């Protein structure tokens, strides 16, 4: 990095932009449109748009509502306070900053191919991004905006925010480099737009010490840039966001085979819930590395494709203190308590119209349970609901203990229960550090649908009834700890003596049902 080639933004503009940048970053992270966010915040869409564009000064109440709606762990509120502390006076609003980067798809820039590669070795991730750009507009293009964002603990924003406050992402460790043309023909200068603890925004300039090479109307070119981040700052995820019209998107992940990686992916958009990828991630072995590749054609604008992974044989991790059960589950892609997704009712499938979506969700649940089962012995059986893997749709699966059978539940609801109930300790993958003593009926009747939309009623008893009821609760935004009797608290898993064995049920006669 040289001072001649790379510049930083004016300090005054940076302070004026700090709240807008943080606000926009978290909206992008959560994948919410302005309209969807406005609804969650109880503000109008036009007001949210004005704040994000810089034409309206955000109030303290707005910052608080945004932080809560985006589950930002206080980051947005801190950015608001930081910006307020730099204002000349409390009553003066800053003028909108023209340098706030907004790329409009209507500008004519098209990405013919967006190719991303993430290579992991010796505790460092190296990202290499290649894009073929086509200028279908009427004006030459002299710069291109890129973002570098990290989140070591997805789903735990307070922990991530604290990490980056104590140890922010630096330009030296990133070692950003960029080139123009095929085969890295020309190096590119770059200029910093935003420099925050956990993310950077950078303009790649179509220029270097030898001259300028703007992308004129009708022309196309490749750009490439690369940067590095250590694994103590980079989480086990890699996301691609479609910010411009794109014809082809491809992603490659390369990991050491000795780490025994497992990879999965979710697709989200501004208007729809998370869903598994429509096509499988291809895995192949090359010498001592395992390479995962995935691609899609004509991805929709504003779509986000997120790949996550878990190293089942992380030698370095095993040399330190064992992680908490909840940390293991988080690493396996299980949404943890505190995430708003666990408290929202899941959206039912419209069958058979959404049969393919339902199949994809069920397939993802099977993959997730297989990952989890390799890390923990479930003597009582196990279940998983779609919201626990970040998919807010009404589907769940249950695996009885000691059996290869799997109960698939689509749009389930409990329609009858027995009067008799018992109390047993339950564990939940979304807060696996504790066990909760939960009363439940011994028999439940569950109405659910098959993939063609046909309705059926299945009767579940005892332990299977408990497992099914637990998962149906998840689809209603209810956690098992919500059923604790007054004065009863969950116990730490270290105090629980029933791990790995089935629940005990004495022989009993059938009991009458209640509606």
C-alpha cells in the first residue's frame, strides 16, 4: 500500500456519514428492503429512505428503533452518538453528503460474471473477487464501489461488536490489491469511502500511476481484487450480494481436507424468506484440499447468497478449552436464542404450489440434523424446525431415538391433547447450554400436510409427542423455556444427569383427549 495510490476520505465527511454507513451496513446484513425495515420500525418508508440518503437527520429514537429492528447489538446507537458528538451544535443538521455511495442499477452498469473465491490456510482467509463489467449506459465509469465486511459471531452482534471495538479490522492486515483487465493487466488505485471497525467501503479507481482507463459506453472489462482476513476476525460464512444486474454468479471455497469441512448455503432476497440453494453445492478433492463450487444464472437483483461451514476436525480448536454447547451449535448453523427469527411465527406453505420450496426446506433440515448428530449423541431422539436454520417457513422434522425413521411435519398444528401430562427435561439446540423442565401432554393429535397438500392427522405419544410438540412450538415462535412453571429456572447442562438416555415413562392406560 502506498500513499500515492490510495487515499482516505475527508475526516469531516467521514463523521457526517458514520451513522448512515452503519445503518446501511446493518440493513444490508439483515437483507431487509427499506419498506420491510420501515414496517418493523413503525416508520414510513419515505422517512427511512431520507435518513439513509442523508437528507434527513436521524433522531435518537430512530437510531434506537433501527438498532432493535436490525438486531445490531448497539452498533447503530453507538454510531448515532459518535456522529452527534461531532456536530457543531445540537440544533444544526448536516447537509446531505454527496459522497455517500449509492449505485443505481439504472445507471447502465451490468456484471456479466461475478466470480468469488475464498481460500483458507494457516489461519488466514484470502478472498479473490473477479467481475466482468459491461457499461451499457451513456457515461464513462471511472470508479467501482466494493465492500469488505466481517462478522466473527453471526447471530451474536454484541459479542462481534465488542471484538472489533477491541481489535478492529486494519488496512495493513487486509492488504487490499486490485487490478484492471484480464490476467491482472493494470494495477488499480483505490480510495477509502468508509473505514469502520468491522467493515470498509472502497472505491476502486480506473486509474494508476501510468494514467486513467475509464470504462466507456459499450465497453467491457475485468476487474479483480484480493484481500486477507485472519480467522479470529472472519466468521464461518461468506456472502455474495447482487447489487447490480448480474448474468452469472459463481463462488468457490477451498479448505484443507484435514479440517473435514461441511458446507451449506441459504438464499435470501429483499422480498422473501431465507431458502436453501436451488442447486447443490459441488464438492471435490484436489490433493490435500476440498473445494466447494456453486453457481447460478441471472440471480435476482438484491438477492443474497450465503455459504456457511463447519470444521469437524479443527485441530487448533481442540487444543484449547472445549467450546460451550451453544457455541458448537452456532458453528453448525443453528440459530441461537436472541435472534428475532425464533420469536416470529413461521409462514405456512401453500401446497401444492410451493411443493418444491417445501422439499428444499426439508432437505436442508435433514442436512442440518446430520451435521448436529455428528457432534452430539441424542438418546431421546432429536428434532429441528426450519426457523432454527434461518428459514422462517412452517416445516420441521423429528427423529425418534434408536430409529432411522423420520417424521416430516409441514404446516403442523396440534388439534387435540390428553388431559394427563408429565414433566421432563428438554434441551433445545438454540440454547443448548441449559435444560428446561417442561410439562407436556402425554398424547397429542397433530394435523399436518403432505407435499401434495393433502391433510392428515397423526397421533404421537410420550417421548415422540414431546419431540413433536417442541418443534411445533418453534413454528409458533415459542421456546420450551416459555413453558416453565412459575419459579422454575433452566439448569446448566453440567448439572443434568440424563444426557444420552431416553426419557422414562411408566406403563399407563390410555387417557381421554381434550380439545
